[in-house]
């Protein structure tokens, strides 16, 4: 049963540039449908419902996505789907929501969730959410770690005590946060068994987070504290003036790495994937006997390991392997699947060329 003082913040401000040309400013990764009929952000709300009813979910996004997210999430009150006036990373965003919730409910306990991750085993995930909220309600700063499946260099790591048990429902003391490592260090982390991926899911009382911000990023905390109550007609004009002046810093650097007592839960296999590239989508979807994923009509001969997404068009593949083919009315992407992480570089090129029609 959901506690009345539990709230969820879904962070949905990213652009998802590695999913160009499907992902654009007004149709970014989090509102796209990769795994069925529900978008990533809709799936996020769906799996939280046993713990957080939609009326206690808030979303922070940007002005380009706000209308689309309100359309996709009719069950969430539209006034709780807010657009940040400027991108200032996760610390000001989470601090803003902590201020809002603290003014509404001084006992508010908030969970922070990315909008664009896949969790393939939601029942196991929910078993962890309840004790995480409970630990946060007791005044702890709480993080959720994901048991690493390979030596990933693109994630930060959470160091737990030796002998930590994956899937344990007992909060563990976090020894240290580790920055994104090089490959040799990542291999050591995985072998050690007590280092977990930092998946960007956090839990705390709003008041506890605000106190940490006052200690570690006082200027940002002061700017947020000066905002009028959320119900005040002056709130948004004040927010537009002050939020861009907040420090551009992540919650990891601002608070988590400096806080003296952080607790964590070492998640076992919950089917987590941050869906970071077209190759990640390829890995998540069923493949044919030749390893091809075809999300639209395709004619395939002597071709293996390809990902095809070209709605309304037949794609014929002959003698090719490990390609990404994504077609939209304005642009066609053909890429080596092993270089899927570099698609964002194409977006930077378009920005430099001022091709706003393709962004």
C-alpha cells in the first residue's frame, strides 16, 4: 500500500541525441516507443503505480517535451508536469522539486527516477522500492545500485562493503562513489563483487535533501529557497528568473559524493537497461535466426546482425551485417552497430550547421 507522504520525481529533460533521427527535441527518447505500445516514460509511470499513484508523481522536463508528456500521461495532473526554464543538470532539478514537495508536505519522502530506462523484471524492482522509501523516511540518503553484468566504463560505480548480497532488502552503507572508470579499473570492480552501477535512482526526505544542498551548494539552495510557494501566482515568473542562475551540477557531485552517511540497496537482476543507444535497443528486442531485428517490413538475404526501423517502407538487405538502419520522413541513418554511441556526434554536426529543421 502506498504511503501518503511518498512522492516520485521523474526526470525527463534529456534530448536522447544518440537516438537521432527518431529522437528530436519535441519527440525525444523518453517519449518514444521502443518495446511495444507504451513509451519509456509511460512504462516508468506504469511500474511505479503499486508504490506511487499517479497523483503523487511529478515530472520535470523541458519546454519542447512538456506538451507531449502531458498528452502521454493523462493520469498525472498536468500542473505536475513542469518544464525547467533552463538545463542546469540534476542537482538544481531535484532541489527544485524538493522545495515544492516540502512546501506541500513537510514530511514528503521523494524517489527520483529516470524517465528513459527499461526494467524487465518489475516485481523484483518493486521489492526494493518499498524498503528504499522506508529507509529514506527514517532520514537516510538512499541510492539504488545495479549489479554489473560487464566492466562498463560509461557508468559511475557505487562501492558497498565486501560480501554485499545482491538483491538484499537490507540497506547497506555506501563506502564510496567512483567516477566512470577506465577499462582496467572497471574489470577490477566487477571482479571484486562489491561495486555496483549507479543507475540514477535516489530516495530521501525532501527536507534532508534541502539541508544537504544548503551545506554543499549554498548559492543554488538560496536561489531555490527564495521561490514563492508553488501555489503562488508569482511562482513561475520567479522560477524563470532564478533557475538559470543555479549552479550547473549533477546531484552526484553536489551531494552524494560529499554526504557523510549514504545508504544503498544492491539490486540483483531486475532486468535494468539504460537504453543508451540504438545498439541497446537491438540487444533488448527479439532477433531472427540470423540475428536481425526488423521493426518494419524487411527483405533480408545473406545479412546478419542488423537493426531496421523504417515505418511504412520495405527495407531490402543484401550481404550486409551489423548495421543500424533508421528511416524517418526527414532523415535516414545508416550506421555501424558497433559505433552506435557516436550517433550523438552527428547531432553536433547538425547543430554546427544550424540545421534546426533536423533537430
